[in-house]
C-alpha cells in the first residue's frame, strides 16, 4: 500500500478478484496483512492443462505460434499471439481517494491483429469451467484497463484494448470425475472437439458498465461482514 497526499494506492491482484467482490475491504486487508490463500494442487494442474490445450488450439486456428512479448510495446509492433509477464506498476482505475494499481501484468494470452484502423489488441483469458462468474470477467477487464493505460503512456496516443473469455461450452464441463482424478480429466479434455472446448465471449459494453460499478464498490473498501465465515483473512481482520 502506498500513501500520497489525499490518496491511497492499493495493489490489486487479479487472481484474488473473487475475494474483493465478496468483501471490498479484503482489498485493503490483503495490502496490509500477510494473508495466505490455499489453492487446490489438483485444480491448478487441471487449469494448467486446460490452458495448454487451448493455447495449442488457438495457435492452430490463428496459424501462428505463441511468442513472448519482452516489452509491452511489442504488442503494437507485430501481429500474432503473445504471452506477457511483466512488472508494470501502473494505476488502472481510481475512485474517490482510492487508486487501484497492478504491479504484475500477466494475461493468459494476447492477440494482436492488424485492421484498417491499425493494430487491435485483445486480452484472452482462459477459464477451465463452463459457467463464467463475475470475477472471471473482472480479471480480464482489469488486464484490459491496465494494458490500455500502459500502452497509452508508452505511445502518447489512446490505445483501445478488447477482452474475451475462452471457456468450455455450457454443459460440457467434466464434473463427473472425482476431485483428485486428474487422469480422467486429462483424457476428456484432450479428446474434446474445438467447438465444445473453445467458446469465446466478449467483455462487451454492457458488461463494462457492470464491471465499472464493481470496481467502484471494491474501491469503497466497505466491509461485508456476512462473508467472514469463508474469508481467508478473517483472523487478521478487525471488521469480522
């Protein structure tokens, strides 16, 4: 957390968006306390495999390999698919006296396409599920806003970035396997057809209005004490 005259800058970790939505005060808490959030190792393995399979399918459809962008500005200099894992430390959103900053810019994939109006940038977030939640879209939207701000700062001109979600078709999520059965999951995913595996949803204008309201709520830092029982930071929180 960084304080400046009349303003507080808070680090926003996109992967923790679900906790910020449940209780906006958790954003402040996670900036001032060391909070450990346990993640399932099996779920992580499944997510990583799903992302690998989708990367391969998307790369085949685009007819190009996936490159690593060494600099954010590289996205505007050549078409293609990119990965990006960069420290940027830029404010992507502010409301009242709260500024939200992302220090690590790590979208799953970024598509750079040339059109009549120039290069278009699209954040692609890959989610191993068939039912998208608001925090999934918020994560993609945070990366979109961060890229827009950072590329605009780099070029000196406004840069518009789009965002899309890539996920499973509704009803195709392999829920029948036990929680620790990675092999069954891997077999099911590897043999799934692309029209069931790769579904793309735009974060459109209407969604952006909802996500803007969500960010305003998060920046309010208003505690939601109804979520304390399931909050990983409850023991270190003075509001619970």
